[in-house]
C-alpha cells in the first residue's frame, strides 16, 4: 500500500477536474472570493456537515442534495466573505440561485451542483455579484487553476491549504486523491469549522465512499481543535469521478480498498493539520497523544478535552509546563481516569508519574515547550486505548483577531 505526496499537489491534481476563480467583491474588493470546481463526468459523493443546530442555507441545501443525488454530482461552487447563515428565506433563495447559475452556465442537469459559503454570519448574500462571478469563472475552467481555488476560499486564513497523493493500488492501477480546505478559527468537531473538498479519479460507489469518509474524518478533521467552537457552515465533501479508468473499489477491506483508505487518510490528515498550523494567532502546533485508556473513544475524549482547554492553551503560549492543567482537563473530560496511574510527558520529559509531580527541571521543560511544534503525551495506565489529536496555543493575537472580526 503505497501513497506518495505530489509536489504542490492540489484539488485538480486527479484526472478529470477543472477549476476557476473570480473576484466578486463580496466583502473586500481586489481578491478572488469565488471558486468553481467541475468534474468532466458524474461523481459519487459523500459529505459530512456541521452538527450545530444553526445551519447555514448552503448546508441545508446540500443535505437535501446528498439524499437526492449522491451518485451524480458534477460541480461545486464556493464563496468566501459571506456565510449565508441566519439569512432566512432570502438566504435559501441565494444558495439556490448560485447552484442554478452554475448548472445553467455549464449546461449541467439540475441537482448536480454542490454549494458552500464561508464568512460573516447574518449578512445578505450579494447574489448579482456572485452570479456574475460564476459566469466569469465558467469561461476559464482549467486543471491548472486548482491552487487558485484554495486561495479563493480563504477568510482569516493566512495561507492556502491544498495537497494531493498518488496511490499505487495492489491490483496494479494508480489513482490520485487531491484536496483543499479553509479554516483558521471556530474550529472544533463535529464538524470542525471549516470547508474541505477532496477529489479523486478513483471509482467508488457512494455508500463505500461514505464509509471511507467517516472512518477518515474521525482520524483527521474530528481530531483537531483551535478554539472549541463549531460553526454554522462546516462541510467536508469527497467526490469520486472514476476518470482513472480503474475497476470500482466496492470493498474497503480489500487490498485496493485499504490502499485507497490510507491515501484518503493522508490527504485529510495533512489538510486538518494545516488548519491547526494556521490557527488564528497560533504560535505553536501541538500534538496530544493519550495512551493506556480503556478504549480508543475514551483516549480521544481525554485528548480532545485537553486540546480545547483555554487554560492549557494559554499555558502553551507561555511555554509554561503547567502539568496540573492537563491532568485537570483529562479529569473532567468524562473519560475513565485513575489519577494515581497517570504518567505525563512534555516534549519527551516526564513531569508526572502515578499522579504525582516529579522533581523535573522547570527551565528544561519550558525550553521543550518554547518551540513551534510541541508534544504532550499521557499514559492513563488502564488499557490499550489510544488517540492522537492536534491543536494550537491561544495567543494575544487570537483575541485581537476575533475582537475585530466584523469591524
């Protein structure tokens, strides 16, 4: 099972995909804020959406679309600068207008375009600007525009997030998986606040693709946290168009299925980690590993609670080896925990053993945390459960960015 990351890979790296962008001045003039992605053939699709009760108009549209036509999607249209959330019936009409503009302009059948929006909540969508942008983008679709797509969907992101892998299947074929994501704040499962689109030229039926997506999401996008907030617009979409010309993968337990699954996991983990690295105001990328739990689910629960703790995250900003905050977070996480069995390491340095602090070198521990990439490891001493999650610190800039987001 071999997958290799492509140098400067992106969402149109797989065969049969074209893309284009346009500048609609939705929130700010002078930058592309509309992205259009087209498959040369119908795609099987699978998607996960925000669990927030407050859902944006495009999410509501797409949830119905996935029930109606999961095996025949052709296009995705995405805008940044406006979330089209809490916009009432006008928002529903705007989402539909975006979809219909794509379908009509590209000569697609109805119910074949997926729509996403990201940006400020509660602001009416400038539909005329967006539909004009769609018309412009439709005239310049090209496989070369994949990188531009990842830039057009950014909001508070400081850099685009895209990658692709080449997967060598045991049966002898080769397929590709590409993807892009946006997100830097309001990031937490389930889903984390973000938009992500993953494409492949492999062939999979929708139900198989859905199972693969759920497996991978739990180990990638559901294992990150920046600030503990879950948005109104979170969407993760995977599209398979079969343009590689290979036999369909219908069993994820088969050798080809496992190879594809590992490639999909690699892409999703890379994108998820890039979101965390670009967390609003972040200065440290933090990997938290919990072992020795009663189950993998308990390990994940304990790790994610540490990851979203404001006290842990502010201590990490100051490179303060405050082990008490980590132990405390695991203690209220709901995971089974015996504090007398816990062993805790910061950056490889053991600071706590069997629930009691060790006489460690505080300066050395500070130096191990005062780096761009930090490791926290906990062994609960109760079983074989394990999980790894990713987060970042809370800095002064995080407060500043979010204090001034609308203004």
